């Protein structure tokens, strides 16, 4: 098994951030580096992008479950159904207070199946608290999707870089 890089996308001080380019039935991997916000405590919110126009699917059809692991408190299980986005960890305003993640993307190019991801995220918030998260999310709509889209719970995304790979 190996990886073939498809594309990289970076932003600075923008209201949204997307990476697209999934156009085959293969499994894809997206790495996210140094996503942090213009406001302390803001959360990145994740959605899938529709293949038809690469816009974010903002329907209330996202289901997710994950294990949150905090360095200074107990672990917790979280799950939600029929949400309009996945709510990430709160972040700070510089690269030491950001989110880093790996997302595996399945069924994205198949309009007859639900698109879903598994993820591993690491974050440090503006108070210096470290946390990790393992989980999965599914969009319960039969449509072709082609990437991931983030927006902020408040203010803008100050910085982010994502790279899309095809798993071969």
C-alpha cells in the first residue's frame, strides 16, 4: 500500500477552507496541518463537499461518533446524529494552538453509497490543553462527494494546510 499526492491547499485568514479532488472510487487520505483560528476557543466545523459544484453539503445528515482523550482529564465518548456539521476541538490563534489530523475518505465518488470518513485528530487549545480524538463520520445521503470543507464557529480560520492523497 502507498500514497500518491493529488493536491495541496492552504489558506490564511478566510471564512472557509476546502480541499477537493476525489474523483475515483479509491480510498483517499487527507492530512490537515496547523489549522487555527482568529479567535481563541473557536472550533473548526467539518462538512463534505458535493461533487456537483464542490460546495459544502450543509444538510442535517451527518452522523458521527468518537472517543475524546484529554491529557489532563478523563476520556469521553461522543456521538451525534442528524447534524449539519462535525464540531472539532476548540483551538487558539497561533500554530502551537491548532488542529492536526488524518482523515481516510471512503465511498466519496460513489453516488449509490454513503460517503464516510475515519479520523484521528490532535489539538492544543489556547489554554494549552492537549487532546486527541479517534472516530468516524458518515453523510447519510446517496450522492457523490469530492472533498472536505471547514468553517469556523466564530470569526475566520487564520491558517490551514491540507494535502489530499490517493491510497494505492
